[in-house]
C-alpha cells in the first residue's frame, strides 16, 4: 500500500518520488531519506489507520519545522544514533537508540527534528495512529 508523501517533515527528500507532497523550501542541511514501513487500517477502530515510516538522517541532517495532522498520535522510536527533537512548547531533547517520545494529537508542532550528530548517521521509526481521512495531511511544512 502506498503511503502519501505528506506523512512526516522528513519526506522532503522524497518530494519527487511521492505524489501530493506539500512544497517546501529546501535548505542545504535539510536532508533525510524516508522509507515507508507499513500502513494498515485498524480493524477494531473504524476510521483509524496505523502508519510507520523510517526516517534516516545523514550527519548534520534535519527536517524543516512542521505541524502534524490534528488527529495524529505519534511515537518516534530511535533505531540508531541520536535524534534531537522539540515538540510544541516542550524542551529540546536528545533521544538515543532504543529511546522514544510521543507527540499528542491536536496538531503537534515539531519545531526541531534532526540528527544530534555532525559525524554519525541517525534513524528513527515514526509510528502514526491517525484518522484515515487525514493521511494526506499528516504533516505541513512552514515556508
């Protein structure tokens, strides 16, 4: 099943591969790759879907600031390296491999999502529980 490209700010790198991506202004250090992991309707919760993507950042890579769909509940799980993250008015935190954070529904503003290292790559698994109708608006970029 094809996942729409507006899933996460990290989809900037996939702009030409996935249709429907909101235009974002590229910056020299805004670089990452995105790989769809899974997308399934949740059978016992009508109208909800479970979506997973793997976001890989090169050393110094980052995503532009973005806001997630209002219905999205998100868990970020660091697969390798260290990820620096700031959501809403929370503090900036660094999460290392094996650690996770959550982003509440209601349009979480992700001001920072980046590799915490300038020398080592990092990757994370982003898991979304979202209204199926909102899949095409999971992330909006600030211009």
